[in-house]
C-alpha cells in the first residue's frame, strides 16, 4: 500500500523525505515523489520504480524547505508511471494520497466540465482538482481558513478511503492532512510536526505520536497541530509515547529483514509473554494482556477474523482455546465474514488478528461485529492502529516492528497472544484447575528457549533448499494444529519464492489431492510425535507407495521417520502444546532459503504489500 510522509518545521532537505519513504518501502510500491514549498512556489520531483530512481533527481529539489510531502505509490488507478506518481498538483494545491476514491469517475466528469485538465490516470488527481475548486469558492478568511473550509467541503464529497497529505503555495508554513479508512499518524518534536502512514517512518525523529482517526482533518504547524472533524468540530486527544527504536528497524547484520525477523521468533514470543503470566499467583494478568474490560466469564462463543498469515495463527489457536477454555471458536477469513449475515450477540467475543492493525477486510469485519453487538478485541502488533481503535479492547503482540512483507515473528507472537487469551478464558470460566493453568503457563514460558534451538536448523535447511528451488509445486500436510502450520508454510513458500504450493489437512489426501502424487511431487509432511503421529505416518506411506517424495518435519532422532523420508528436518523434543511453534520455524526458514536461491526480492516480494489497506 502507498506510503505517505509530511513535514513542517524549521527546515528539512530532500534526504529527510527520501529516508522516511525508505522506512515505508516495506508497504510495497512502484513509483515515488516528493514536493517541497519554495520561496517562489513549489518543487516537485517524481520517478517510476524504486526510490533509487527518485534519488537521482533530488538535486533538482531545494536543499531545504519548511514544508514538504513525500509518497511511495502502490498503483490502484493508472499504471505505475512517473506521470501517475504522486504528488499531484492543481493550482496552488499539491496533494498525495493513500487509498482509493470510489466515486472518482463522476467527480472527474464534473471537474472536466468545469474546465480542469487532467494529466494523469489517477483518482488522486481528482482530489487535487476538487480541493482546488472548493478553495476557489471560499471568498473570506485567511488562506489557511479558506483551505480548511475547502478541505471540509471536498472530503464530504468523496467515497472510499483516503489519507491525504496537502501543501499549498498560499500557506507556506502549514501542512494539512485528512483521513478516512487509510492509516495516518502525526508526530510532534520540538519545533517540528510530521505526518506518516506508519510510525516506522518517524521513530528516528520523535516518539510522540497521535493516531488520526476516521473523519478527521489535521492542520500541522511547526509548534503544534489542530484536529477537527469533517464537520469542523474541534477534536482533542493526547499524544502517546511509543517504545520502538531505530535499531529495532535496522537489519542488524542480517542479509534480509525477513531472516532477522525469523531469528526474532524467540524474543517476539518472550516479549508477548512478558508481564502477562503471574507465576507466583498462577494467574494471567488480564490488564496487561489488554482484556480486563471484557466480560470473559460470560462469553458463550468466540469468533476470530483475520487474513493471510494472521488467519493461520487464528486457526492454530482454535485448537488450544477450545481444548482448555471449552468454548466454541469459529475462525473466519475477514474478507468473507464481513459480507455474511451476522449472528453475534453481547456474549460473543470477536477477535481481529492483524500484524499491521490496518488490513481493510479485517477492519470492516470487526466493525460489522461491533455494530451487531459483539464484544471486540484487537490482537495487533502496531500500537494504536486503526483496528485497535475500532475495538473495545486491544491486546498487543509485542513482536516489535516487522518490516519484511512476509510475516514471520508476528505469526509466533500472534499465536502466543491467542494462547494467553485461551488461558485467560479458561481462568475466568474456571474450565482449568490451578494445577492445569500453572502447568500450561510453565509450558508457554519454555517456548522462547526451545524455538531458539530450532533456529539452529537454519544452516542445514539452507543446504536442503538447493534441492527444491527448481520445483514447480509442493504440497504441505499436517493434522490437528499442524494443519494451520502447513497452511502457513505453503503461504510463505508461495509469497517468497513464487513456487506454487498447497496445504491440506492430512486426512483430506484420500479425498482428492492424492491424485496429484507421482514421482514429480514432493510433500512436506509435519509429523512431530503428537496424538496424530501414527495416522500421519500412514499418510506418508500412502504417498511413498505412489512414488511421491517426502520432506518430513518431525522430532529429531525419530528413526522411523528418518527412514521413510527422502529429506528430514528434526526439531527438538517438546510437548504437543509447543510443537506448532517448533515446526513453524523450519517452514519459515525453508521458504526463506528457497527464495534466496531463486533470487527473488525476499523483503518485498512482487505484487505484495505489507499492509493491505485497500479492499
Ligand atoms: C503474510 O506473510 C502476508 N504478508 C499476508 O498474508 C498478511 O499476513 C495479511 O495481509 C494480513 O496482514 P495483517 O496481519 O497486517 O492484517
């Protein structure tokens, strides 16, 4: 999705905007641009392709400016060309945008009839001309007052989603923003104000942030900001301090962010556990987990909505929560859930799981649940994200910033947070005695060190990856909690190496997929020593009987599995509760090393964005 950055203060050079946009690259993009106000107007430079192309033009921009905006574009309307890159200009107005304007065609017709000339194919240029048109209609007040009034009028005519950054040659010390549906944060430092699509772009300049909410307009000046609703009603909210650091966002010596983040599985799990298990009292700290204000003891059912990897984390947690809290858990793709008839009530807890906290489908799904009377909880990794703002409660996965587009450590943190929620439900519903609760707490606390051991497999998996880089397809199978892990492993392989992969519940093989088995098909079989082991081994034998190749992931020193498999990855011995965390790591590493062998863009795979904020 697009990246937006804005600055107003004593002065910032082109490199400020370029570096801030670099921090947003993980969002996915295909062109970029920067605009800076100058004493005699505005300088705008744009380029197709990566930021390195825009960098070649920076010398055409002023060395410093008091006001400026920058953008990385993920094309929705119009091809990824320089001409379609943002910012777009209309008279004194220069505007950039993250989102989609759904009614842009009608607006474009009206504006064209009024004499506006369009230079691009974008919906964003429509917004620039519309704002200019409304600005010309304002007959009284200062340029700032007229522009605010024009912005209020323009945004009320738009349908869709937008986060706008706006500068105007008539207001040389002011930056404007408006938000509906797309993420936007405001940063404040001494004598400088900022706007951005995400806090990662600004954390080296400030830790003080304000999340802009839907239907809000912000006017930013060097010494502060003012917020108002689209209807002009003043809004007041405190800034909050974020504990993320720049070093957390650097690669730390790893070749890719993704490899670094795979190796951060343990710390992500440990930080998500931290403070939430009170070993002395043997209780879950509901306040620290973010669920103290939810009526956990009175709930009759749980629904979890998510997309992609977050959906698989939710599917995996279903087994644990149902097993220990004895409450029905339905897991749904947010993009499907949001359009179905809602059957929730006040005794239903709907959980939205999202690393970014900005995924459009997940946001709309949980908004629908809340509107229909459900209790809602956001399990998100980015503090103060939009999904969290739309839920009754927020439970943070403390994985730290995840930059690689392929989600890895966040998956581990999400499962950890959902397991903790399962224990909190069991505690409040008294479905587990103290002994059972304490035993499971002890299990969870062991996970980081065991996962650390599993990371030691990286070198052997790097060697193994050579044998699979030419594959055109792979199957993944697992039973019970290993089925969602198989789904996650197949998604990682697809999105990183562009090799087709599918995952099945192992019991489903006979119902069709086994027809795919021949000597050209490799099946990744998750077969730790769990309660499904014998049946999974039978599946392996059925595959072998038809000539299929087996890459087995099982408990180290499992001689039987070692004998059956063509390739084998052995994980350290651990309880069934912990096994899904342990089998996930080799699948993340396998996808990573195959992608490295294939030379794909590991941190920014083609066509993908880190946060899907458009539907
Ligand atoms: C996972 O590797 C992908 N990047 C994608 O499936 C992602 O999990 C999905 O878009 C959901 O994102 P979210 O967790 O930020 O809501």
